[in-house]
C-alpha cells in the first residue's frame, strides 16, 4: 500500500516535470544551422560557401530571403512572453504568412518556453498532437492499472484535452516564472464546424482567458477564418491581429531577394499578388512568370468546376440547389470585378494593382440575396471575411481568375440564362 502511494506520488511529479521539460527544450546552434539550411535550400540559395558558414552568416542570409514584415515585432513580443495579461488570435487569409512569422519568432528565442502545434478536425488526432507537444501521456504509461477503478481515458478526447490543459496550468504555477509559458495552436479553422468543434474551441478559449488573467500561460491561435466564437467575444483580454498580403513594393522585394537576376518581376506580382505562399512557390520555379500563369490557370479551372453554370440544367432538386449556389456566388464575384475596374479608373496613376475590392458583409448578402452562402465561400477560400465583417476576394489570384471569367464575352448572358432556367423550374413545381 505504501509502495503504491509512493509510486502514484512519483508519477504525478514526473508528469509535471516532463511537461516542464517540453517548454525548457531549446534549439542549440547545430539545430539552428540545420533549420536555416533547410529553409535556404527550399529556394536553391544554399550555395557551397554557405555549407560551412557560421550561424551568424546563415542568419544574415535568411533575413535577406525573408524580408521583415511590419507585424513581426508584434509576433516577436508575443512569443517572447512580453505581452502578458492577454491571449491572441492572428487571423488572415490562408498562406498570408501567419505561421511563418511565429516560426521566425521562435527561431529568435531558440524555441525556449514555447510549444507549437497544429489543429486537426479529428479530436483524437488533436489529442495526440497536444500530448506529443506537451510531452504528456494521458496516464497511458501509468503502471497502476490494477488499482484504478475507472479507465483514465473513459471520458473521450475532450476530457483528455481538459486534463492536459489542467496539467499545463499546474506546471505554469509550479515555480515563480519571470515570463509565461507560450502555447501556439495554428490553423484552428481546421476544427469541425459542429457541436464537437465549437465545444473544443470554447474549452480552449476558457483556459486561455483563465491563464491570461493570471499571467501564467500565453495562448496564441492562428486562423484563416475569423470564427464566429471569437467574433462574438468582446473580452478585453482577447486581442485579434489581422495579417494581410504583402503590398506591391514588399512583394517585389521578396522576389528580388530570392531571385536577384529575375526578370518580369512586376508581371509576376501582378498575377499572384502579395500572397506569401504563392510568392514562395513561383520564386522556386525556373520561369517565374510561367509558374504564375500556371497558378492562374489552375485557380481559374477550380473556380469554373466549383461554381459551374449550366444554363439548361435538369430539374432535379440537387442540380437546382447547386445552380442557385453558383448563380449567387458569381453574382457576388461579378460585383467584385466591377468595383476593381471602377477603382482602377478612378485612381489613375496612383492606382495600386494589388488593392482588393472590399464590400461589407451585409451588402454581400443583399447582392447574393442569400445570407447563408457567405460563410461557405469563406471556408472554400473564394472570399475572405475579416474581423470587421468586410468581405474581399480571398487573394489576387482568385480575383484574376474571376476577371478572366466575368469579362469573357457572353458571361452576363450565361448568368441570366441560368437565372431564367431556375425561375422556370420553380414555376413548374408550383
């Protein structure tokens, strides 16, 4: 009996020590050199003279490849644990560079006091990722099963996540720390938009608020969608920061840093815009302009397949519903195209070709005559809804594809034919 109690006492102490070790794990010089070399090799910039270069030389080269963004100072202060008393949400379109900025901030502090993981729609997978990140086994390695009445995992993944977050709080309060622990969960839009997913978000948000008030753990999320749960949160300790695409000059600078001898940089940026992920992709191609045009063709084909218009569609119920969806979506995209051209004419020489047209969400619902389609378009990355409920095309690539389709001869007639066909089918059903 005494031996069993001693084992349980040691086990609980060991669990907290392992979680604390996960936050104390730092990247040494060898690990940093390897990470920087991997990043440079992505853009074929790892020259023979850099193979045996010092850490300082590699870091200087990496700073040239990744020009510092305006939001980087804000992200650095979060990861360093300097902005206590709050928890944060970095929101922006997919591929805008949110996770990249967090990773750069972790490089600067050698990952000390920070744990980073990615959300997943399956709660069992997210449970496992959280356990691996925190070095927590959810009592699965405990050798006292004969003395336990209930199964420690009988509550499901949500209860396991609750236990893990509770243990993390114990570790944060275990010793008097000068700076809070930092937990970063990226891509929280991956959580399912159902009761389970919303309950998990609420669970995480409750812990984030509790930790922020005590200054023990600083939780940061990144998301490509401004989720409804956070949209309705007006807590003074919850801060939202928007991360947008690079502007014209910054986009050109990014490409020129990676491809100093590149030609047609203006044409490439004009096609793909300032989206960080697209710039990364085209900068690795031998012919950047050709790669940008390939991306545009792919985006255009995806839009036409996803929102295909059928003027003589069958009167099957599912087909009619799909055509209604396509009709209303293209009506909104056509309005974005019209606004873009109006801004181009009115701005004259001061026109910024990367400035996306913006329409308030309430006005988009009026244009589409449907209030329920907008969120689905946001999840499909056709449009992006920001924290102020303003709507814009998800990227310049989406807008370019919409421009090619909408301004094609006969598009307005096609849209009107689909609208007339839907009305005809609905009249026949009455």
